[in-house]
C-alpha cells in the first residue's frame, strides 16, 4: 500500500475562533528542569493561568497575570503588540516565527500558521501518526520543528523544537484529546519536557469555547 502524501492530510480550517484558559499544574511543575530550556522560558511558566483568544486568520490575544503585574500580547499577521503594565510596544515579526504564538501552542495543526510561517514537509508515518518537519518560511534560519500529527483529530500529539545547530531544545506533548464539535478537537493536557527528556511543566486546557463569533476589537490594543 503506497505511503500517504502530505497533501492527503490538510491542516484544519474548521476553527474560526477559539477562546481557552491554559492553567499551570503547579504540583507537576519543576522550574529547575524548565530553566535548562531557558531562563526566560521558565519564567513564563510562573504565570498561573493564560487566557488565549484566536480568530482566523492569524489573530491571537494572550493575557496573563502574576501578582500585581499583568501582560497582554496581540498577534495580527506579522505584527506583535504587547503591553506589560504601562509599557506598550509593537514589532514586526516577519521572518521570525519564534517570536510568534498561534493555535499550534494548543496543539492544533492549523492552516493559517503553516501558510505564513512554516512549510510542512512530510517525512514518514509512525503507526497512526504522520511526521512532518516544519521549515521556517521567509528566513535563512535553520531552526525548525518536528511534529507528529494525528490525521483524525488534526492535533500535533508531539512537537520537538530544534535550534539552528539541529540541537533539541524542548518537547511538547498534547494529550487527552476531546471533540468539541464534529471534527474539531483540542487536547485537555499539555506536557513540556526539556532537551534531556525531563518533565518541566504541565498545563490543562480549560474553559474552551469554539466558533462563538469573537469581535475584531478583541485583537486591538
């Protein structure tokens, strides 16, 4: 039986908008292991809950609060605007996908992000999963991702991040998938491992709402 080609598994376009809460499971978080990925990366997991709102195509709002300090980030296409306290700044992230967040951060193999930031190169099949190498678009950077996609749920059940020297930086696992609407799946749990295979943090995916008609004003700051 011939191996499936990448075109036989298309990234999903079924999610028009989405809002979720990502909650840190503190009893399963190990900051010593997270710090091996990077100090700034570890610090981001000290925020107990992140609120994410997405609207197609390529709009994302992320809000988090730790103690008296709050932060809001908004991504619209290649533009990133963030406000931390009273400080506000906008920057162009074109050609730098590492500075962006997207539906891939909640495990969704989404078309808009793959169309603008990464090219999905099919590598092989492993059991029921399809393995892709995600090569950055619009840049000479050799940093890349490798994802294991479930063709039924269109979730990336496993995601590896590599730097430009092809060294593993971290691994994310998106597990316990649930069907929100026919053909629309989301994980219930996200596990973050460092480059040595040690569990650093766990997030639960909560308060999920999909295709409710989020207003454009939510993605302005």
